[in-house]
């Protein structure tokens, strides 16, 4: 356990110093400690923002490039040169997303079990190699196998990395950082377009002539590099190099971060603990001051403080039945000793609690419907732009270059919405507004005739501006409202099934719709996003009702009962819900207990927890 002894000592010191902070004689000390804590906090966040976040964003950028580069390659005649049909590309994409989606929770669980800092770089190295192997694809089964291998390796990357990122930032620091991170999906679209334009301009061979039979290479380009081969080589090699750096760059936790000093490591842990415990501002101020003061004392002073801290620790146990004292003591000891930023650790209860949460399945449905535009255009936008207006007769280089601005708009608007979300402490309202922007862009694209290609291009920019908002803010909501790191990782893995949208997009945007400018797929996408909008409103209503239900249940509780619920989550209820009664009668609860589900409520299950909106 990372820093277990240190964290236990510091936690006991904070308990005693919180009481001392109430003494007026300590006001000057508190002010000095608070100023020191603020400086320390700024240093910690600054290092995270400049050292950890950019590297994680780079990983996601490469991940997004390796998912979408096949669409860029197709504009330069990938399937033609490889002796494949355009339909083979759609089949390979459908197979990719089927495996990518199905293995999301498995990848997230493995990443949490073995630690993101090693799991993700290992997977990246292998999928970078698989990207390079596309150069030698000559048959349909080879393409499908390579896409399945990449899908299996990339599955779980996003939930594992986001869960890891959430370990280092407080709840309302997180959305902006997640916006920067997730925005790399849009940046990848823009960068992929520019990179493809550069490569295709330097290697301008254009596919011509009849379709090649499987296994044969174009005689016109035999002995030379095709533009799409250079593209796969550059992106695959870059991924492998960055992945190797990741083995040495990424820390397992704040307590092992090579870029923190010892004081910064301690505060990086404590500030997340205070944020996840949802303490009041005064409690946070006093605890922060106490920690700031304690980490500047010499080691000899800790021995005396620890004795006093143990007395304060024991006082917190007073008032409970003697039969509960050992359990309470053990629970508090576990909480004190546990590193809240460790990148590994998973229990059976975490898995079962995540699977049994109705909220994740509601969000998943909304996420699938709202993510169709982002997943579709991540691959197909260059092809859509190429068919923007037949009279333009765009070259592969031009269509890829024109795909950059819509993605750039998407990245900028996402960042603006993420800042708004963090500052307003809201997640769902920005999602509503983002989906409204997306619906406006889709409606314009459907209604504007193909002859007005400039207006259609503007509508694509508006469409992409709203495409990347719902998914990361949904993830931000999940991380904010799931205090348990293990459960959080599984929930994010299940939410990763939202990539089913990629399967639907591969089936929607087919070569058969090229001649009509993909109008039919746009109409279906519009209907799906509208359904997602209604679903998110229903989710908001459900959360309001759940918070009201918990308010009613805890209305008559004493302070001791509330404290016990926050600590142990086992305060008895006077009346069970209908669902709980049915589960008890059918023996479901007993079965879950044998599988590892704990009776006590944990994290967001506790009745003192209130869901943010």
C-alpha cells in the first residue's frame, strides 16, 4: 500500500489540529498555514497540468489517430490498392467497434487491477505495431483481423485513463482537464486531416484503373511507397515510441510521482481525500491548515502529535455501542491508510455495485445515441466532405485538409463548455446545450441542398462543435458522483459500451449513400440525438427524485446516525423499498452476498450522499 504509514500518521495529526484550529489563539498560525496550503496546492496542480495531463492527452491523441486513420487512408485508395472492396472497409470497422465495445469493461477492469501506468503503455506498443502492419494487408480477412486486434488492445484505454486522471484532480477541477483530454479526439481529426494532406501531397499517387484482385499490388506503384502506407508507418511508429516513454513517465499514484516533492506528494493525496469525503468548507480549511503545518514540522515532533492524535481518534469512537467499536476502529484505520490516488485495486463489491446501478444503464443508452456523430465523423468526415458537392471534384489531399476546421471547432467549443461546467458545478445543463447545438447542425445539414456546398460545410462545422460535449461531461458526472475508485473504473468501462455508436455509424454511412451526400444517415442520426436529448432530461428528473427520497429518509436522523452512515453505511432503515423487499424474498440478496456484495452501503450508495446535477 503506497504511503500507508505516512497517511495514517498525517490523518491522526489532522484530527487533533482541527480542534486546535478552533482556538482564537491559533488564528495567526491558521492564516499562515492556509497561505502555505494555497501555495502548495497551486504547485501541485501546476505540475499535474504541465507534466501529467499533457502526456495523457498525447496518449489519447495517438489513440484517436490510430482509430480514425483508416478513413484518411481510404481517401487515398487504400482498399483499391490492397485489392479490397469499399464494403470490406465497413465490415472491418463494424468488427472493430463490436470487439472494442464488448471488451470495454474487461479492459477497464484489467487496467484497474494491474495499474494504468503499465497496462496502457504495453497495449499501446502492440496496437502501434498492428497499425504498421496495415501496410501489408492484401486480403479481407487480414484487414478484419488487424482491426479486431487493435480493438482488443484499445478497449478499456479511455475508461482506464480517465479513471486514472480523476485520481489526481478534485471534482470541479476535473471537467476542464477532461475537456482538454477528450478534446484530443477532435484534435486528432484535425491533425489527421492535416497530416494526411501533407503525406498525400508529397506522395500524390491517385488510385485509378479497375479494382485489383486480392493479393496483388498496383503495378504503377510497385517498388515505391504509397501515400496511405506512409501514413500508417508514421502514426504506428509514433505510437510505439510514445508508449515506451510512458513506462517511465507515468506514476502509479501521487505518492510515487517522480515530479512531486515529499510535501507535494502528501498534499496531492490529502486534497483528493478531502474532496472525495465531501467535507464542509470550514472542515476543509482547518484540515488543510493542519496538514500544511504538520508537513513542515520535523520528524521528532510527529511522535508526540501521534499520541495526541490517537486520543482524538478514540474520542470519535465514543458514543457508539461497544460491539461496534472494533468495526468502527477498523473502518477508520482502513480509510486512513488507503492511498486514494493509487492506480490499482478492485473488489468484487466494486464490480457488482457498478453492474447493479440503474443509473449507468440509463446513461449508457443516452451515450450511445448521442455519440453516433462523433464516432461516425471521426472516421467518415473526409469521405463526407469528398461528396459535399460532386461539382467540386475534391482530391484526397483537399478533402482531408478540409476536414481539419470542423474538428478544430469541436475542440474549442468542448473546452469552453468544460470551463462552464466546472465553474457552474453543473454537468447536465451543459450537456443539454451541447446536444441542442448538435441538433441544429444536423438539421441544417439535412435541409440544405447539395448545390449550396458552402452552407453545408458550415453546417458540418456547427454539427462537429456540438458532437464532443455530451460524452466527456457524462464521464465527468460519473467520476464526480462515484467516490469509490474501483467502482468508478468499472462504471467508466460499462459507459465505454457507448462506443456501440461506432458500430451503428459503420452500418449507417455506407458507400450506397455517397451519391446522395449521406442524407439518409444524417436523418437517422438526427432522430437518435433527439432521443438522447429526451433521455438526458429524464435522467435529470430521476436524480432530483432520488435526492428527494434520501432527504425524506434521513429527515429524522440524529447527528450520530448521519455520522455512522457516512462512515459505515449501515444505519438500519425503518422500511425497505419495494425492490429491496422483492430481492430479499427471491433470495437475490443472499446470492449477491455469496458473490462478494457487501451489506453495508459504500460511496454513492450511502443515504447521506447527494448526487450532483
